[in-house]
């Protein structure tokens, strides 16, 4: 027993040190997210962009558009005054702002704000955004679909309803860099290659004349 005790204590100490190291790594992995979160001063109507974790769809969106932006949403206050992002990622829903930031790759995000002349329209913009709550995600990226929407489509349609203006420039898939992703597109579209399909991409939305960049983390 005398010989075993030191070894047992050593094992326990080693386990404790490993656990502590894990906690430290986990803590500092999220410190940056909190830092970015508290540095940003939200305003309703802000358009927020991020890179989602890598998968085939995310890589295709970013590659086809030559942009790090694979997802976007609009910052709002919910009925309890909490900052959330309304987004189409699956059915249209609201996600707490901090959780939204932490979900992105590296916690990086960019915020664009509407020019001040649009401030009176923000309540209507918010109402039009919320009218899409629960609508399904549009995996075909077809803007003629009356019900399903995708992330930048949601923002585009709601702003159009609120202001009568188009936010960003509509583009055909065939005018983008689709060729390296031809097999993936055909797989997703049942063998079709819809090069004439018109869409609004997160990258195009970020270049909209109604917006100015407010806050950026990590992107270059």
C-alpha cells in the first residue's frame, strides 16, 4: 500500500492537470467571442455576416462568390429586449446574438448598418422580417419560391417590402464561379445545373449601396 499511494496520487494529479488544461483551453477559445460581442454596439436593422463551419455547401457558397461570407441575418431585439439575429438557417428563427457569433468559424463576423436615412423604416423592416418566422429553408435558392427562403433572400425580400428598394445586385449562378463546384451543384439539384437561376448572395448583399461597414473581426 505504501508503494501504491504515491502512484495513485500521481495519477490523480495528472488527471487533474489535464482537466484543468482542458478548461483553460475551452475558456480562452470563447474569450475572443465575448470580447467581440461586447465591443459591438448593436442597433436594430444591422445586417450581420459570418463564415459557417466548413461543409460542402458552405465551401461552395464561399467559393462560388469569392467571399468569406456564407451566412447572414439581421440584428433585432426580441419581445424581452434581448439582442437576437433573425435568420434563415433551417426554418426562419431568432438566435441569441452571442450564440450566433460563437457558431461562426473563429467567432468572426462583420456588421453592416443601414444609412441613417433608412432609420424611420426599421420598424417596418423588422415587421416584414418577422412575417417570415417559421418559413422553411430554400435549398434550391430559387427566389421565385413563394414560401421557402434562404439567408440573404430573407434580408433582400423583407427590405424590398419595407422600402421598395433592392438591396444588393441579383446575379445568375452562371455568372459566378460555379465551375469548380459543378458536381456538388448537380448533386444538390437532382442532376440539374441551373445556371440561369437568379439569386442574391451574402457577398452581393454586403456590397449594397444602402449599407456601410460598421464593425469587422478577423476578416481581411
